[in-house]
C-alpha cells in the first residue's frame, strides 16, 4: 500500500525545501561519469515537482546550484549549466500543465547569459500560474543572501529610509531573496549527509529536518511520502510547551 493513503492532506508542509544531493555518488556506483548522475537527477526533479503540485504543497524550493559549486571542475560546471538550460526548455510544458510558477533565488548574474535568458523566459511564461511556486536556488548561498540584506538595510538606515529601531524579523524578511516566500516547514536532504550546506539558514529557523540515505536520482514518489509522513508525526511547538499546543 502506498504511503500516500496515510498522509493527512490537512497537515502538509506549506513550504518544502530540498537539498538534492548524491548525483555524483549515484553515477560512481553505476560506473558512469558524474554528468550522468546530474542528468538522471533531473528525472527525480520532474517526479517530485509533479507530486508536490498534486498534493497541494504551495511552495517547493530546490537547491540546484550553490555559490560553492562554482569551485567544482570547469567541465562539471559547464555540464550542469547545459543541463539547466535543456531542462528549462523541456520542463516548461510540465510547469504549464501543472499550473506551476517558476521562481529563482541567488546571484543569477553569475550564470551564463544563455542560462539567464532561458530562465527569465520560463519565469515570464509561467508568471500567471497559481497552483504552486517552484523556486530554483541557483548560484545561491545563504550567507551571501544575508550579507546582501544587511548591506541594503544599512544603506536605508544611512539615508533615513528605515529607522534602526524599526529593524525586526519582518524587515529582514523583506530584504532576503525569499521575500515573497513563507518560512520553510520541512527541509529534506538526500544522500545520507547531515548538513545544511549554507541553504536557507534564516528561513529554516523552525523547519523540521529530514535526512535520508537515498541518493537524489533514486529519490521518488514514495520517498517523498515517507518524509511527509515523518513530518506529520512531529509536534511543532515553536518554543511553546506541548500543553500549550494542545
């Protein structure tokens, strides 16, 4: 029996974020080049995106390429950029058929011009879709995001646009890349690693964390259901006691 039948549709994570890890190790296990792992990882992306849309999850954020990933061998980076471009072209119909709006966070200016062009085109073509917001974190690093927010807020304080006494969580939220997204409810990381890796550090303050040994290219529908079932078994207290929650 599928775990789907045990999921409470009234208690889904509003915002699900995933660190898609293990493509390279998956390829190595198959005796293949790392590029094949990344290519097969796109199949899992398609499956998970469609399942999340059907479940009714409102926000899905995928860690696609970090600021640190630029330090990988040039051949691998070039391959990842090519896969990004081809995936955007191929998956536009999937986004449209599932009423999904594409969004992106990160320093997009660092991407190749061809990737930027394709990304902006798909974002514009899906801007009116309302079922789910799919956010790709590209050339993204949470520390860089926070530093950027601090600089912008500091400049506004300097120019008397914001009072220093007015700075609170909401002000900081308004200046992050994720200003139009809610805080993360559930963060999944695949491949057995137990690290956050500079991903949405501010936004996961009260997120439930779920780690699985499954490598990303093998992560499919039932694996997602298992993570959601685990999430629904947890008591989210946000600093309160169990008695207060009840």
